């Protein structure tokens, strides 16, 4: 259609002629109310931004000599943060001669990893950075609640049963020591 005819038809209809794809051969235009179009685009962008989830990294700090009560309090805060969907960075600060006893820090982080295992996974394994040892936990992916699980079968298949027996017969590796992360 000729450009002049398209403009005339749009004016007669009381709408705007908007160029949608200028690089196409021939260019593509649409007859729409441009103000309404801009309003709908702005509304869609606002809805998309509203549904966006921002993940924060919260930090808890320990020292090699952190007592059980202080540890428990900080661990509970970390559990709350993971339940809310935030990442948790657990850091242990060493000063002076404490650097010679890094295994105390590794022991605290190992215990924290065990205590938070049901709510979070380790994203960054414990490592030293200057005078700090740290690890980062991310929340576990929640299973969709809307989907129901299939009912378990009455008797497991023979292959699955053999596989389960073989897995239980394998000797499990011994846990590593506290200072094996270095």
C-alpha cells in the first residue's frame, strides 16, 4: 500500500500510523492508537519489574573462638535468610596467631554446613582469602507444591532392587579431616 493512502486511511479511522519494522522490505506499519500502545507497554514493563526477585547476599561473621550460644544465634539467622530466599556468606576472621589454627575455622564452617544442609547448598566451598575463611550458601530449590507425586509402585522392579542392594553393599568413604580443605 502506498504511504499516502495508509496515512489517509489512518486519519479517517482516527488512529495513528506507526512504523513497526523499518528495516523490512517493504517497511511494516500498523494502524493503532499510539498513546494507548505506549501506556500498555509501560504497564507490561511495570508488571515484569514487580514480579522480579532480587537475591541479596547476607553475611554472618564468626571468630575461631565463637561460643556455642553465639554460633546457635547466627546459625538461626542464616536459616531464616535461606528460608527467605537470600544467599548467606559465612566468614571467619582470623587475627594474629589465630592464623596458625585454621582448623578451628574449618570446623565451624563444617558444622554450619551440616546444620544448614536441609535449607541450603554450598555454592562456594570454604576457602581462605587473606585473613578470612568463608563459604557461601544458596537456598535449595523448593519443589512445586501444585504437582502431586505419583503413587509408589506396589513392588520395585527387579533391576531397581538389584541396584539398591549393590549401592548398600558398597563401602562408604571415610569423612575427611577438618583441615583437608586447604
